[in-house]
């Protein structure tokens, strides 16, 4: 089993959580002013 950091997210990434399979179709990196950066 491999693990991913949020910095490794990309469109088309395939992951398995428990028995379910998911493909990342989009993601968004947000860098708001004074708070921590985040990925949506």
C-alpha cells in the first residue's frame, strides 16, 4: 500500500479507500491570505 502527500495530487490519480476505487477528476490549490494553504 502506498501513501500520497497532498503535494502529489494530480488529475487522473487513482486511489483505493477500503474497497472503493476513486479517480481524481479535479483539484484546486487555494492560498488564502493569512491562513494555511489547502487543496480542495
